[in-house]
């Protein structure tokens, strides 16, 4: 077998192969032998059919099979022997194939780049010195209190005010004609919460229980529902009942009932510990991103276009699924697909660069994930998935799915390894920034 390999770029190779007559002849012999064991031809016993008869009936089919097998076997052998890490489907161009001659073909494919990593240990990164303030603890405690609030019927008035939870019926029309989604019964609305158009909430404010009122609401041109965007809708409104949110008293009994603590002070301490742990997780993730950014900035290499394209398609699929799952205004405000793709392509490139760099570091540092650890991760995800646990186990029974999971686990472990060995410097924030929640990148 004659082999020539051309380096078209740092991530693209072209292999030219010439197979000798003997190899071609042996492959034809194997193909016809296998065919003779299963073919049925009238007048001949299976396994006793002359090759000339088989050639006359199945010649073109056998030639195609032999060509595919020769390409697959010889290319696979070259890839294994040369240690090429192919990341794209080979584009094959093959000469005509005949039983009595040599066979030549070429294949172009992409490979992972050879990356020389250096200075990846002891990366210098900064993190803000943040502490959980009393105000943040009080805010979290208030959210817990809000979560255990109850709605009580308002008995001492029958006029809607901002902050009320109202149950109402509405019937909308445009120029006297109803429209899809324009009618509702026993609809619950928190007045002033911003869950409806401001004009609609203003129209509801001041209404009396069980008195039908009319109101006109002008919908903006940018409203997601194109049927009513830019139009005036006439609503007939009836408030059926008014409720108010009643918050529980913050005392030791609240801590016992809703925080599993013996006192309110203990609950506050537990909240502070939880917020501190959440802040540390957030800061750790932010530090990992800084380390990855440093690695990308200090190591110049070409990412295989096919890997970037696959990652872009993956991100696009996730984006489209998210848009499909959204309703109302969020879905209507989504950018067009092509615009979204332009935004996602740089992110896909960065993710591929990070994957290749961290993968190389994992190889150098011999960071691995055992089969047992992969199974433990699958078991944990299956338990957390509840009713979907069985389907999740079936999915991860596929070798390619387990390989993907293992790769992600190796990546996470390797980045944690880099963080443990990084030089982290704490810096003080300006006083005005201490109480602000850090922005997510």
C-alpha cells in the first residue's frame, strides 16, 4: 500500500492511497465467497454457484461493496498507525475499480490540532472579596416569607387597589370582533405586578366587585401577538373577588415551621451560610471562566471548522428549543434565526477552543474518570429525574452517550484541577459595590 499525506492546514489532511493488485483481488475473492454463501440462483445450490454467474448478476453491487470496504479498511489502518485524531467525515474521491488492477483513492478530513500547552499551572486570577451582608440575609428571609404568604378574601372593601390579587372575567374585541385569546374567566391577576400591560392593569384598578365595566387598551406595535399588535382592544371586565396577600409573622415559630430551626436567629444564620456557599460556587465558576479565557488568549491555534460547526448547530438547537418552550412576549421578542446564529458562532468557537485545550491538559496530567464514576453520575441523574429516570438510563446505555458524559466529567475535573493550582488574589470592591449582586458573564 502506497501512502502520501499532504498537510493542507494545521487541522486538515489529504491522504492519497494506492492499493496493489493482490489486495484488490483478495477483497473481490472475499466478497464473492460471502455472496456465494447466501445468494440463491435458480439451477444452482447455495454455495455452489460459479463466480462467473455471480459476476453477471451481482457484479456492480459487489464492486460497490469492495470499493467501500477497501476505502474503509485502508483508511482506518492509516488513521490508527499514524495516530490521527479525525474530527470530520472524510471526503473521499476514488478512481474506477477493476478486479485486475490497482485501486487508488484520496480522502480529505480534519484532525485535532497539535497543541503545545504551557504555563497552565499557577494562573493568576482575581476575585472580589465579598461578604454576605445583613441586608442580603434580610432580603432572602423576606423571599422565604413571601413564599409562605397566603391569600385572604378582602371583606372590608369592594374596590380594586394596586397590590390586590383579583379574580376577573374579561372579553376583548377589535372593532366589535372577538380574537384568539381575548376571552378569559376566573383569571387571576396581581394588580401592579407588571404581568399584564400597564394600561390593562390601570383599567382593572378602581373596578368594583361584580360591576361590569368597559375599557380600551392600546397594544404596542411590538406586541408579540400580531393579531392585536398596534391595535385598540375594547374589553368588558368583571371583577369576581378581591384577595390580599397576608405575610406570616417573622418569629421563632416561623423559623420552626418553615426553616426547621429552633429560633429566628438560627434561621438567619442558616440563610447566611447558604448564601455564602452559593456565592462561593458562583465565584468558583467565574474563576474557572477566567482561567479558560487566559488559556485561550495565551495559546494560539486553529480550531477545526467542523467541530465549531457542530457546536454551533448544538447551540442553535438548544436556542430553538428554548424559544419553542417560551410563551407570549418572550417568544415574540426573540431575534431571527440567522441573527441568533451569528451571536452563537463566537460562543461555539470559544467552547471548542476550551475543550481542546483542557483535553490536552488532562492528557498531560493523566486526569481520568473511571467507569464506576460515570455509572455513579448516571445513577444520580436518574434518581433526580424521577419518572424520567428509566429513559435517562436507557439513553446513557449507549456507548457514545457515556463517552460524551465521561468527556464532560474529565473537562470539569480538569478545570477544577487548574483552579486548585491557580494563584487567586482577593481584591476589595468600592464601598458602593459591596451590596450589589455580581453580574454574570
